[in-house]
């Protein structure tokens, strides 16, 4: 591969947004490396039945590419994937993709001030800057339950759904009751002869105000300004939820009442209701939205098992009460290895610094975008920029605009690379962690994938998203060390 100016990794919302903004700026010397044979990230990989977004589509889409044609308020996965494909076509991104290219390593060349990108198929090439849009939720996590590998019948993870398995009339076990499981459990419950849902921790669930958008409304949304007004209203409505998350957890009381009323209305049986009532502060784990999950659990053919799983045998699951549940299929809705996804990367920065060593005391970055010692490596949806209350596409756009500003700074100063100053990164993260310490994700009495093994929150942005937007609006040159070209090479990233 000829050496591209910029290498983007991943073709989900993040990678595509970066590519679109580069093209809009008239910059075409970039490639998008995608490990899979197609674009789409999360929305390509998750094909489980019932998969949809739990953030309203007018906001879970690009602000510069509004779609008045969404079929529902919360669009199904296929439609979101189609939307991304339409963006690829409209912005002419096709020539930039390199499919089947899994990045296996990134190595910074101090002498040349370039990255050497290696892919799993043995290719290697230099590039001036790397933008990583790999997301955090792509390595399936399987529970460490004794005997798991002994199960002789079909078993698969929600993010690797095995569509060749017809679940009709089967005895099915679902392990996990998170955001993915609550979407596919209602569908599986209708097909299976018996469904055993193994719950470790009950999630807080609120009603999903989903509806099919009538044609008349779609036409109205096509009128000038209408789709934007709807998007803005949803944005500000969801932003009010951040008050409880980021200002005072006591404000979550209203959210709790909404969820409790939802549970009471949908589950009349007090015993089942008790099993489904969470024992931690709402918001500590992601608040889930569903109007069909609780009704599915009240069906005759569905059993909610709350006794811990002690063992998996060749055809069954044994719980702590000693009951053996014989099943034909196990579906793992057990989430993703998040911190591993960051730590698994083989990235070597300045002076041979490995990213695992840089992150020995915790995964961190400045503004979630850059990590000291790794010049011209920009993360999209990097550390502490995930959200619990609104659309991550908003964060992606803020970050892409910030990266564009960084590239312009390089161009203006004729520097070859920029590296976050360690003291700036430290001060930023100390403030961030102090703020997170007293918030619901840490204080709410739960464990979640937001927290690392030391209990520090490395995933979530602890504020309003407009605050993040304001902080990333303009790059502060003093936060970076600008690395000048060596005498033998010249020019900056954007030329
Ligand atoms: P998740 O939220 O991490 O849930 C994993 C589930 O598996 C939890 O219920 C967990 O229980 C359970 N589990 C894990 N290990 C277990 C074990 N050893 N024994 C029994 N149960 C175990 O994973 P997810 O549902 O795939 O969702 C991951 C993230 O993806 C979400 O937080 C969200 O950000 C994203 N997502 C988004 C959407 C959307 O519509 N936007 C949809 C799906 C997913 P504990 O709670 O006890 O750990």
C-alpha cells in the first residue's frame, strides 16, 4: 500500500465521520482500514433479533446528514446500517476503504516522525497520522463459569449471532440481562419452547417511547428546519438527564420512580417483581429502555433464574440452588471486554514506549483523544468519552472537529507531529477522576464495564455533552509538544 497521509482504523460512525470531514476539507490522501469485509462497526456486527438503537434516531445520526425518513423513533439496526452506507455513497468514500485489513500493530518511528502501520495479513506501511475509530465494544466477553467449554450443543454470543440455528421449539438459555439481552429476549421468548433467562443483576428499565413514524410526519420532517428542530429538542431533553448523572445523584429519584412504575405496571406478580428490582442506584449501570422485556418474562414458557450459575455441563446449566436446567442452546448476552479492547492494542510510541506501559496505572487520554508519548495518534470515543444519557454520535462529531483542528495546527506551524504534554494529561485526568469519584457510576453500589479493575471509571464522560463540545472546540497549542521535521523530511500531515 502506498503511504497514505492519514490512516483511519474502523468504519463505524467514528471512522466514517472522520473520513467525511477530511474530504469536506479537500483532503483525500487517507485510507480507512477495516478488519471486516464491509463497513458499519457495531451496526454491522450486531445482528441479533430485535437489535435497535436505544437513543432516538434523529439524534443518533450525523448532525450534518439528517434523515427525515427514519421509520421509527428508535431505528432498527438494518436501517442504521443502511444510513451509514448512504453516507459512504454520498460522500464518495468507497475508494478509501481497505477491507479485510486488521491492524495488528502501530509503531512510531522517532527518526522519521511517522507511524508504521502493520496489518494481520503481513502488510506494513508508513503514515503521518492515525485516527483510531475502533470503538470499545467489539471483543465479546464470555463468563468464566466452570464447564463452559464442555457444553456440547450450540452456544453463541449476542454479537456473533448464529442465524443458522432455528430456535423454534427449542429449550434456550440466555445468560445476561444487559442492553443487548433485553432486546432479543422478547423475540426468542416467542420462538422457544422454553426460555431460561439467567440474571445476575437486574437492570433498571424504563418504557421505550418507540413508534412507527407515519408518512405524514416523514413529509413534515422533510420541510426546511423541521428535522433539525426535532433533533435539537431531543438533544436538550436528553441533556437534562445529565443533571442526575453529573450534578447530584439524588436527582435520579425521578428516573427511579419512572422505572419502578414501569415495573409495577408490567409485572403484576410480586415475587417476580422482587427479583427484577435492582438494589443499586439507578444510572450506576446503563438505564435500559424496553416496553416488551418485562412482558416477555411473564410468559408461561419463560423462567427468570436468579440463583447464580455454578456449572455448565454438556447439556445443561446448574444453578446455586442445585437445579439443573437442560437446554438445547445457550446464548451469551454477557457484553464486551472493554478495557482489554484498549489494552490489547500493540502500539509502540516515542522511544519504544508501549501503550500498556503508558497506561499501567489506568487507561487515560487528554480530552479522550490523545495520549502522551503517542504523537499524531487520535482516538475517537477514547477513554472517558462514553455516555450514559445521550448519543455518542455527538461526541464523535466534537472529536472529529477537534482532530481537524489539530491537523490544521500542524499545517499552520509546519510541525510534523504533536504530542500531548504529560503534565497536561495528568492534570486533566486528575480533575476528571476527582469529579467521577462522587458520581453515580462509582458511588451507586454496582459494578459495570465502566469501571476498571481498580474501580476507576475509564469509560464515561462525567458532564454535559455541550461542556465537552466547548472544551474541544479549539485546540490549545500549549497543551502539546510540536515535533518539527527532521532535516531529511519536511512537510506536515496536511502537506
Ligand atoms: P452488558 O451491558 O455489559 O451486559 C452484560 C450482562 O451479562 C449483564 O447482565 C451481566 O450481569 C451479565 N453477565 C456478565 N457476566 C456474567 C456471568 N459470569 N454470569 C451471569 N451474568 C453475567 O452487555 P450488553 O448488553 O452487550 O451491552 C453492552 C453495551 O453495549 C451497553 O452498555 C451499551 O453501551 C451498548 N449497547 C447499546 C445498545 C443500544 O441500543 N444503543 C444496545 C445494546 C448494547 P451483571 O450486570 O451482573 O454484570
